């Protein structure tokens, strides 16, 4: 299991799933004070609050950077420095409902408005294009006739937590070292 840096902007439920699963979290970086930072501190994980992440902010022992509800766009220099080692969770089945402005409840509202029969979550490699990196894995959930954005979010989030933990714990299976070095 790789040593990871987790980047968050909000409630930190994906972070909590990683903590509960015993993942090796070297540090948490948040772009603002938020519940995720409090979760990290409660777990005695070194926590940094910074508006924009710089390459030098990353613990040198971290092998993987996990964007878990991180709502800032990373600089091209940052992405290049850690190419193949940054993953993002997204609350939809990419490539649908991805891109700029598609996060949180906006995604679930868009799914419902389009009358989709299923939704889900994706974990993908980060590139300089928002939500456009290689999809490592997805999990699907049905969209129910009486769903609200909140009820759909809850079902997707449950799958997102499980999928993220699975990918982190099996990082070499999902993204073999030889692929990360190309």
C-alpha cells in the first residue's frame, strides 16, 4: 500500500474512509479550513492549509496524491511533477457529467435533470484537463424514480468511499509501476 498525501476542500468523507481503512496517509492538504482538516487533525495526521498546492508542499515519502473532494485546479507544473501519481474521485460515470463546474450536488442535479437510469463514481488519473485523465475504475448505482440529488449523492458516495479505498490499497494493480514511468 502506498504512502499518500490526501488533498481536500470540504467535509472529508473520502478522507475518513481512507483513515478508517488504515491507509498510510503521510499528510493532508486543504485549500481552506474545513471539516476535512479537522478529521485529519483528530487522526493526528500532519495537516497543511494552503490556498494553492506547490510541489514542495508534498511530503517526499508520498508515493501517491489523492484528490478527495479537492475543488481547486492544480497547476500544470504540479501535475507534470507528479504525472501518473495523482488520482481524483468524481461523483459520476465519467466522461459524462465531468469537467469545469461539475462537482458535488451540481453533478447529481445534472444526472437527475438528464433522466439517466444510472449514475456512479469514477476514480481517474489527473491530467491538465479537468476530469479527462485515464479512468482507473468506476462503480454504478441505479437512479431511482423518487431520487433527489441528496439521496442519489448518498448512494454514490457510499460506492465512492469503497472504490477509493480499493484503488489506494491496490495501487500497483490499478496503475502498474511501468505505466506510471511512461
